[in-house]
């Protein structure tokens, strides 16, 4: 009888195993690591050097959906020559509200207005930094010394332990992971996150680029999970679609007519970057990508056409004259103080006394610029700074995505160079 019972139990176990998904048979209880690409290499269209001055930045996850089991690890692999900050939460929209990227300045009256845009200054929030142990109620450890990385967890190459995401009200911003070495050489960065969350549907997203989002499904042990082959196949299809649409947009904007109207009254338009593929590609390029030839009386309008990107813009003979794109909003007479920081380099501390009335800590803002919109060009040696403007998808109200320059009888002849200091290959020129 005992033999019969054992045989019956073995038969029952065999039937259960036969009915189970293949992954459960081959990885029963074994955690796995799956790689999700963050951005994508595209050497044919990532040409920051002259005369190309163009980069396709893929604000996309490859792929945008993954199914795992509790205890599995996701390796978010940042592509070389890119800059993103991955976060995980139950709800992306809630997480963005709790840990915002930026908001409109309030509380200081006329001082809150940015000279360059005429809109409220951009106040940068906690979504720019690594957040460990955050929640829908806020809190957690916010690593303000790491605005450009490295992350505070997950990078095995730096000897860091994996990050963890537990689901529920947990919000983890695993932090800036630039695709560069400390000396500026491009490299990929692997950042590991252990998924401790119970079965359910969650989000992973990039705090820096609205619309760069993915779906994380934690399946029950009896359900199949994604395989790396499935992820890679979906990623390849995504990349081909993203690239094709970006090339179409770039070609269309490079074919834009050079000026409307009669000489001396013409309106020129320059696109300070552009978006493609449902905001999955950030085209970091001045478009049309060619010098502009103006006569006195003509006008140039700069449009921040990419809703999910931020750029600075200045007409300047020397980019080194520009302040940092982000800095401290200090009272007069100090004024705006741009900060410098780099990979593994803490930001410059705020000057003494750099705290606004009613505040307890220095206010971190985008460069407010120093030149009102549509001021006249006068001298190629003069710097005119629009400051830092964000695209419309950041949801900052009110905001501005337009700046411009005019010309008149006082405009000296010569070449006026313009540049985005954040993406310093984005350059152009105006010839008078």
C-alpha cells in the first residue's frame, strides 16, 4: 500500500509539473536577471561633431514592457552617450507629483519672472536626484549631491548593492545614470533593481523625459515571465520604428523654407530640437541645420518644438561665458549663480546668504537668462542669453517655448553664433 501511495503521489506531481509553464520547469524558484535598454546606440545618427552637430537621443525603454516574477532582477542598461534617471512606482503620475522634476516659481513676486522667457522661473524639484525608500507620501533619502550621478545603488561596476523596489506605495528613483565614464568617454551603465513587489502592474519611467515610460508586470509564480529573447525582439522592432520616424521628422524640418516675406521683413524659424515617434526620440539638433542669412529688419523665432526636452539657447561668441544651465536663485546683488557638477562631482555649494525671503534653503532654478524675447542683435561679440526653457509636456503652467531676436539699423554685420549649453553640439549661426 505504501508503494502505491508513493507511486500515486509521484504521478500527481508529474501531472502538476507537466501542466506548469516551461519557465517554472526550468527555473523553479530561481531568480533571473533581464536586461531593459535605456536609450539606444545609433552611431549613424549620433554625430555631435562638426559638421553634423546632431544626436538622436532615444527617450525610450527597450522594450517598454516586461513581465517578471517576484525576486527577479531588472538590469536597466543605459546606452553610451545618453543621460536618464530611471524610477519605479505603482503610478507614474502620482510619483511625478510627489517627486516633481520642475515647477513654476511662486512666492517672490516680480522676482519669480525669468528675464529670458518672460515666464515664471523654473524651480527644480526632488525628481532630479536619486530617491531611496520614497513613498506616495514623500520622504525617503534624497541624494542631492548626485544631480549628474553616479546612482546611489545598483551599479555593480562601482561596488554598489542592487536597488530594490517593493511595490505598494514605494517610489524609487534609482537616479541619474549617464552613459559616460568619469572622464567623459561614452560607456554603457548597468543598474540592477531587485523586484520585491508582489504580483501586480507597475510603472518604470525616466524622471527627466515625460513620455519615456514602461510597464512592469509582476506575475504570480504559476504564470510565465518574459524571456530575454522576447525583450530583445521587441526592442529591435521599437528601435527601427523610432529611427525611421526620427529621420522623417529631421528631413522635414531641414526642408523648411528659409524665411518668409521680403528681405528686411522676413520671419525665420529655428527649431531648438524636435521630437519624433510619439516622443520616443529626442532630436538634439538646431533645425534647419544650416546657417541663416539675414538682412537688417529680419527676425528669427526660436521654437522649443520638443515637448519632452529642455534646452538652453544663447547667441554668444563664447559658450564659456554662459552660466550653468541650473543654479541658485540668489537675492540681489548676487543674482543667479550657475552651478557646475559632473559625474561623481557634487554641485557647487550656494554662496553665503543665497536664501530667498520665506525660504529655508537655497532655491535651485533653471538659468533665467538675461535677455528679453525679441531683443535686437547689435554686436557679434555680445552675449544674449534666453536661459533654460522646458517643453510643454512637463506640465508647467504658465511656461514658454518661444524666444527670438530681431535686427535693425544698429545691427552690426558679421556672424552671430548660437548654442544650447546643455547639448553643446547643438549650434547654429546667423550671418548679417
